[in-house]
């Protein structure tokens, strides 16, 4: 096995671990669905296809993102640069404005947050949560090749 093959196998093993719900701590925000949200982002940025392949059921549905925003109180946190989300039961999560990856560059850090859902929009676009100090849009759409953050959630079955 050459060095490149070994690094590729290590990378695949690391990515496979990201879909394990035991890797994350989840919080109940008191949402009507009972859905639980991770307290932290998954590490890194992912294209839409990478996010779907890597996170599977942990990647929020479009309806999950809409519920999170519409059933909670969302406030831009100017000190921490991101979105404080307080659920109906008073529990909170923080979504950092980590910006996005375009090619090899990370842009708009501390200015906007972009989080994939697993909802496609078309062949070239997919739905995501977009926010900045100017507003929150739970089902915005972007080209699938952008690298966005992922905040895992657990659906109740």
C-alpha cells in the first residue's frame, strides 16, 4: 500500500465516524417534533453531495430546519458572531457564522452562516440555512459545490 492509499483509507475512516450519532451531544429544544439538535457543528465544510453521503440521517431535513427557525427565538450574537437559538423549553444552541468554502478559500467568516439541509432544490442547487446579522432564511438555495457547515440533528422515528 502506498502513502496516498493509506491516507485515503484514513480519511474514509474518519469521514465514516462523522455519521455516528454517539460522536455528538444532542439537546432537546422543546420543538413540537421532539427532534434533537447537536450542540456543536461537525468539523469542516462539505459540498452538498459530501454532506448527504457523510452524514446521512443526521443531516437535517428541510422541514427540520424550518421547524428549528420558526419554533425558536433566533438572535444574532454580535460578540460571538453567530446565531443564538432558544427553543420553546428555554434550552439553547449556538450556530457560529463560519462562512463558507469556495474552492480553497473560506469566505465571510463571522459575517454569515451557511448550513446544509438534505433537501435538493434542483440538479445544481440544494437548500440550506443562511443567516447573517441582517436575517435568517431557513431554506435558501445555493449551488451544491459550495462548502457549508453541518449541524447534525436526530429525527425521532
